C-alpha cells in the first residue's frame, strides 16, 4: 500500500493482492508447524464450543476478514458484493490451506489459488 494509514493518500492494494500476499505466507514451508497448530485450535473451537479454544474459530474468521477488508477500497469494502468477495477469498484461502496441510502438494494448491486470484482480478 502506498502512503500511511489515515493520511488520506493511502491506496488499498486490492483484495486479490492481499489474498496473494496472505497465500504466500500460508504456503511457506516454515509456517506449516504453526499452521497445523492453528488448524487444531480452529477445529477444537468448533467441536468443543465451551472448551479452552471457545470462540477461536469465529475470532479467526473475523480477523482474516478484517485484513482482507482493509485492502479493499471503501466503496467495495462497504458493499454487500465486497463482503461476499472477501468471504469467498477467505474461504478459498482457508480451504487451500487445509488441502496444503493434508497433502503437502504446494504446486497444485498454489495453482488453484492463482486461478482464484485471476478471477478476483477480473
């Protein structure tokens, strides 16, 4: 992003660019142990809603949607379509992450994410 947040000259990088950067981090081999722990905590939050991970899955969704929203222009961010686009981007990233953790097939999964990003840019 250009400019400093709140200065008026900030230009959001765009949803596709943000999702691309998130995927780059998620796909990095050195992050897999941490992401396996994330997947376990996410799942435990769903199956044990009153357990020690209560609310983690929901908070994670909210956090990721916030990151993606920050990279949309205000008109897109504040529209129903903008919300749907970032929800779809998150769903693809999360699904791709789970697939990557299950198969370790980074080239195949990254190609699928790349296809989705090209559709986001269209």
